[in-house]
C-alpha cells in the first residue's frame, strides 16, 4: 500500500500563493497527480509528474500559474500555486498510479485525504 498525505492548504487572498506538499509513505516509481474538487463539481485533474520528472498539465485554467515538481529524496511532490483566484477554492488531492500520468480520476488507486484551499478577500 502507498499512503499519501497532503499539506499546505489554507486561506489566501486573491493574487496570493501557496505551496502544497504531498508526502508518500515510501519511495516508489508511481506517477503523482494533483486534483481538486470544488463544492458541487466533479474532481478535476490539474497536473501530473512521472517518476522520471516529466510533467503534464491537464487544466487550461491553471496553466502558467501552477507548477508541479517532486523531490524523490524526500518522497514529496509539490504544487506551487501562484496568482490564486477565488475560482481556485477547492479541496486539493494528490493521487498515485503506476503506469504514467493520466487525467482520469478512476485510474488512480491511491489518494490522500485532501487539503482545503480557500481564496477569498
């Protein structure tokens, strides 16, 4: 089993920044994706990073503002979020899958518990 724990969420003003962290319970070759789910909406794929460090972005709404990275020595994947907007308010999740990146929620067997991000003045 692979366990994932997110942290770094909180309340931030529009235009502000946050860095989310996703710590894996062990070293692995899984691809890690970041997703979010706003109230009343479906879970949305944002971006993904493979074990080799290649990245894919899935959401046009965050391109140029969100950056995914990973530190394999720390078993940690980050999501740097800049220029945050009220529409970015959601619970943010990281998830892991074996066979490379995908934006399909159902293909990720391992999920963290989520961290709340609220963008409001």
